[in-house]
């Protein structure tokens, strides 16, 4: 089974730079679920993309404009987002912020580096 440690303490963990003003830290995963902390600079964009994973996102800080299957919504700190499998979605960071993304099943493509980045291209 592919899994993280039981406790993930982020204070000493380095941010993984994804380019374009976006970086992330993995907060825990196993074969069924994954949680990722994603930091965005103002103006950074998660270009439209789709994946078969179910995704739930919590806006911990900042302000974002999400587009999910053509439906746009401004999301502020404290708000949540549900993205169904295979829905084309993206976001633009309007104020510097942090999103907590939860995926089911685990995004194995994130772990092995073969997956789609936040910019819709292969990493």
C-alpha cells in the first residue's frame, strides 16, 4: 500500500514549486484519498483541466474565481468547492491564497510526476 506517514508536520517541509506562482505540500495520502495544500500568488491560474478523481477543495486563505463545467463562482476563505469526476475545472487567484485539495482516489500522477500540473500540461 502506498501511503504517507501518520503525521505530516508542514513547518519544516519545503514547498514544491509548480511554476506560475503555484506551489504545494502533500498533507497525507493512501491508495484511497489524498490531501494537498496548494499556495497561489495573486494572478496565478489553475488552467482548465479534468481528471477522473472526485475533488473537494477548502479555501483556507485568499480569494479565487472557480470555473466548474462553465459555472463560475467567487470563493473566499472559509468556502468549499466540490468538483465531480471528469468535470472541466480551473481557478484564478484573485488575492494570494491557499487551497486544501482532497482527492479520491489518490492522485498517483502527482506522486510519480507523470500527471497534469495546475496549468493543464504534463509535468
